[in-house]
C-alpha cells in the first residue's frame, strides 16, 4: 500500500496550448527534467534541452516522437563557465524569445572529498548553483523582452535541514579550506543557494513580468545519486522495496516544475518556494508541501543573505 501523497498540477494547466512558446530545461535528458520537457513538448512548446551529454539528450528525445511540439539538444556543462557562455551564445544566436527557463540540473558529489572544477568551484555548488547563476544572468534580457516569462530553480527538501541544524551558504569558505568537507552538506548548501537566488531575483525583477520560484520536486526515482561506492549501491538496492512506496515517479516529481511554469497564480508568489509533499522534511509540519509554502530554514528566506550571495556570485563568475 502506498503511503505517499502527491500534489498534482491542475488539468487545465496541462491542457494549455503552448505553441509559439520557447523553454529551456537544463538536465533535460533524465528524471524530473525529462518529464518536464516531455509535457511542455506535448503541449506544443519548443524546448531547448540544455544537456551536459548531448548524446544522452538525443537518445532521451527519441521518446518524444509524435508529440505536437519540438525540441533541440544543446550542449551545456553547468560545471564549466565557458560551456554555459557558449550555450547562451548559441541559444541567443537562433532564438529571440524565452518564455520559461527551468534550472533543473543538479548533482551530489558521491565522493566524500571535495572535487573542484576548472573554474575553481566545489563541484556540487558549481553544477547546482554557479552554472545556473551565470546562465540566468546572461538570459535576463531575453526573459524580460519575452515577459510574462518564468524562471524555476530546482532546490530540495535538503535545503531545509532540521530544527537543530539549518544549512547556510558559507560565503567566507565556499571551497572548504577552513572546515571539513561533507558531500551531503555541500549539496544542502547548494540547495539553500538555489532558494536564495529565486528570492533575490524576484526582488530585483519586480515590475518586469519575469516570475521566479524555487522548487522541491519530491523524492524522485530518477538517476539522482547513482554512482556511489558499492556499499551505498547495495544499501540502495536493498532499501528499494521500502523506498518505492514513499518515493515518486519522475512524472509525479515534474508536477511542481510544471505548475511553476504554467499555473496562472504563480506570478502572485514570485520568489517563493514551491514544494511537493515530502516525508523527508525533518519539520513534520512541512511534510504536506505547498505551492507555495514557507521554508522552515530562516536562511532561505533571508533577503539580506540572498543579496550577499548574488553580489559574491557576480564577482566569482566574472560579471562584476
Ligand atoms: N531525485 C530526488 O529525489 C530529488 C529530490 C530533491 C531535489 N532534486 C533535484 O531535482 C533536480 C533533478 O534531479 P533528478 O532527480 O531528475 O536527477 P537525475 O535523473 O540525476 O537528473 C539530473 C540531471 O542533471 C544533469 N547534470 C548533472 N550535472 C550537470 C552538469 N554539470 N551540467 C549539466 N547538467 C548536469 C544530469 O546530466 P547527466 O545525465 O549527464 O548526468 C541530469 O540530466 C536536481 O536539481 C536535484 O538536485 C531531486
């Protein structure tokens, strides 16, 4: 018997005609991003699939045949600032409008030692935050020119932490030089940055018609977290019969992203956090989720910290 609840998109939003609209979905070849992409194409949109591995994007896209919309796969490695710039140049070279950008891609470093990108960022923060930060900043003009438009940013329940320990972004030590590294803590920190960035953007973009939101998609049975050591893989395999009943399909996990892109009332809540129901919240009162809901992590709602994050990020990605 299933113990899980799902908050579903309104049928009328999933029936809207999206022909003539253009979206970008990062990490579109897998899991939540793939199902988000599929639904947008089904509704007639053109989706640019921003993928680290183009061949995986092309392979995933074979399953779209017969859908009314269209797609193209473009290379983008979010852990490489030059790759993000090249992606944006290619996109702007052939597109003059952008109705929605879903910053969906993310990863957790499966090694419990830090790994650094060639730009000098810790890998989890690079792929989940800094790459998307640069992409969004470089696409803001086209998003404003295409308004009303939307930006969704995938965070996670993990950003919430617990009442005893709320993660926050260590702006003074992003590369773990003065503190021990823990890969899951690094993921939580990146996911706080995602929520804060959506908050800051909404503040900055007031009156432009560009709406932003951060998202917890649910516990997706995706490829997320695969590739750990053999012990971890064995534990995951043994636990699967239990976790299956409380985790979500990728389609269920795409519901919150689709709601953020398509529902009429989302612009009223720009900058807020939208969460699928989740048994993983340590704060029991959050488990029902909500579109939107209040994050239990005070750092995630702190505009001052969000402004500092963005100021630092601008310098680190070379925009200031
Ligand atoms: N799964 C969950 O339960 C869960 C819970 C909360 C939040 N989330 C968030 O939901 C989002 C989607 O995850 P998912 O569950 O669908 O996982 P997934 O199946 O592993 O998909 C993640 C996607 O991100 C891409 N990606 C990873 N590193 C990248 C990089 N450097 N550049 C560009 N793309 C990169 C992956 O590309 P490759 O295929 O090439 O690796 C893949 O397309 C992530 O942001 C994740 O943090 C997931």
